[in-house]
């Protein structure tokens, strides 16, 4: 069926259900277009069934129009494209005079804020991670409590026999999202870019290298060194699923309807899965090798300079999944000296995020939707779980992510300047790390935390808040008043 025919069939369906304005949202399954209808009295069921290409109609919670495998996704896509929304998104409705007035005012305020490719990328990142915020916050708080208890056990402040089982249970709950964050990210990325969500989840899971064992590792095709699970990080997963979306859309156009449901997902997964394992992840490995050399050089230089560089650049490493390469360094330091002086410095990166979030909260406090996100993510960040702040608050806005990294650098510089501040074991950052600071020098770590909080706050408040976000907050009450 030609592309114009898909559009024609979609428009004929709209005509028989009372027009696109009578549809709240639209999705599809393997064989059916599923529409949430506003007013069923406007639906002409007999007219629907009579359309050439419609195989049947089912009335349940949604109105389901049977199109058939392969063809259904193309018809559904043509229907939402004609309305200007994505699959599953609410359809636009006819606006009242008051709504149009509010929108006009907002557009007038932001007319200088022209769209750009960079802002589109940030918007996509926001769309990917905002739905995950409740899970990240809930699991993060549980993980934060587990981290505090675990560190107290290591420091022998509390009894291991009494508390270890509880810590294990809490960590199992927390790991439900943090261990498989690449899968959740893959699903949401696929939704954002128009790929099949389940395929996106599989590509995200591919980066975990499930089933690979140390005895028989997959090799980096460029260097011959073993690949490690998670190499490439969340950013690598997003990039891979973006490629998946491009390929899947092409295949839907090229593959005949009769075999589309078989060929398209199979080819998409095979091609993008291989590219993820043998191209995207090795490139991340190449980057990681360069970073290891850089980190070793920075550590050798020492002092406040090293502290600033390490504190400022740790968050980008986390996003790329490259922070795992530091684990052997931590272990070697602990083995030789009894503590790792690197960990307290790197922990300042999360503290810079906390300071930046507080600055955003204060300056954008009139934006009630935004402040709800900040209030949920802040306690988790203070406990050392940084994902909600990174992916839900600072990274989607762009500049605050950079200024929060600077705040982390300031905290790292303070600890580096004092020197000789180490952790006796590897553990989460934030206040949860305090019990693990060696030699009674916990106060230096606390001073570093406060410096990172303050640095992240000041730099973000002065330089890190986009003007568009300020205008949005200042006009929030106007644009959200009925």
C-alpha cells in the first residue's frame, strides 16, 4: 500500500469517528488502531466497518479499528502525523478565547527564544527522563538509606549481623531501576524518537551485555581488550536507540506489509544491536582509555588543581558510563594506603548538583511544576544518588549542568588543597560517605561538601539559568490561570 493510501485510510477513519477533534489520543497494537474517544454519539460504527482496509471494529475502553499486522503502524503514524502529535500524546483541542490570550502572551514573552538544534536535543533528553523521575526519586531515597546503613556497617558503627539483611533488601528494591536504567531509558528514547518502545528497551539492555562471562568476554574489535557491561553508559544507549528509530522508520516504508511485522523488528534489532556492541561500546572504551591516562596524570599533579578537574569532569564520565574504570584505581589505593583519596573528591560532583538545584529552586520558584521536581530530587541528591538531579533537573536545561560541574570542581579543589582525605571503602557519595572518611578527617570532607553546595549555587544562580526558564517561571501564574 502506498504512503498516500495510508494517509487516506487514516483520514477516512477520522471522518467516521467524528473527526480528529473527537479523539483524545491514539495508539496502536499489533493489528489495531486504538483511539480514546470523547463523544461516542459522533462515531459511525457502520461507516467505520464499511471502509476499504478496515477488517473490523471492537468497542472496549478504547475504540479499536482492526487494520492488520504491518499496515497498522503505518496508518496510525499517518493519523497522528496529520494532527501534529506523537503516538500516545493528547490531541490538541479547540482553544477558548482565554486560552488563546494566555498563549499569545507567553509567545510574546518568548519570541526571541528561537528554537535551535541544541534546544531540541535538551527537550528530547527531558522527555526521555522526566517520566522516570518518580522511580528515580523513590528508589533513590531507599538506596540512600541503604547507603548510610551500609557505610555505618563498614565503619563498625552499627552491627553487621543486625542490619545487613535490611540493607540487602533495600538495595534489591533500589536496583530495580538503577541496575536496569539503560532498559528504561531505551524504552523512553524509542517513544521520543518514534521507534517501537519494546525494541528500544532491548537495545538499552544490549549495553548490559547480559550473559557475557569474564571467562569468555566480547572483545573490542579495535583494541582486542574485553568490553565491560554498561560501557558507553546512558548516552550510548540513547544514541543507539536514536539510530534504531531512524532504521525502523525506513524499514517500515521499504518492507511489504505482509512481512513487516517479522522483518522490521528482526533486522532493526540485529543491525543496531551489532552496531551497539561492536561500534558504540568500543568507541566508549577508546574514550575511557584516554581518560584513565588523563586521570592518572591529574592525580600525580595533585593539589587544588587536580581536585577541581576531577570534581568538575566526573559527572560527564558518569553519563558515559566511564566512571566504572575508576574502581580498580580506588581498590589499588585502598590496598596500598588504606584509603582512596580519589573518592571524596569525585563525590563533590554530586554536591555541585545539589547547589545548582537549590539555585534553580529559588530563582524559578514561581514555576510550581518545576519546583515539585526539584523538591523530589534534592533529598536523594544529598544522600549521594545523583541521577534524578542530573537527568530530571540540570541536564535538560543545559547550562545548569555545566555550572553544577563547576560547583563540583570547587568542592574538589577545596579537598585537594587540604589533601590526605580518603575513604576506607568504596561507597556512595553525599552525606552517606561521611562515616567512611579515614583518620578523623571527615570535617574536611564536610567543608568540601559545603563548598560544592555554595559554588554550585552561586555559579548557577548568576550564570546557569536560561532566560527562557526565568520568563517561563515569571509568567507561570498567568499561563496556568484558568
